[in-house]
């Protein structure tokens, strides 16, 4: 019988579950950052958006760009 302690890291079910959970956490954090950025942009009025040359349809792309820029 092979002990789990002797297995290389990064292989097996435990590593897969850990990687999957980390991916889920990172995805949820990224979406939460998007939601905050979108809510902030969505508070701007149409006139204020127009001053910046933006339309409401641009807000989703702008929010994702803000999330990506923060890294």
C-alpha cells in the first residue's frame, strides 16, 4: 500500500480538489470585484457618462477592465 505522504504534490484526488476549490474562490473574488465596479459605474447618470464619452451599454466592459487592471 502506498502512503499519501510519499506521493508527489500536485497529483491525485486531494490536489485536484484543492485546485478546484482555489479556482472557485478566485472566480468568486473576481466576480465580486466586478459587481462592485459595475455598481459604482452604474450610479453615474446618463449625462455624467456622456461627459466621458460613455454609454450605459459600455459599463460591463468598463467594469471588467477595471477588475483586470487591478489584477
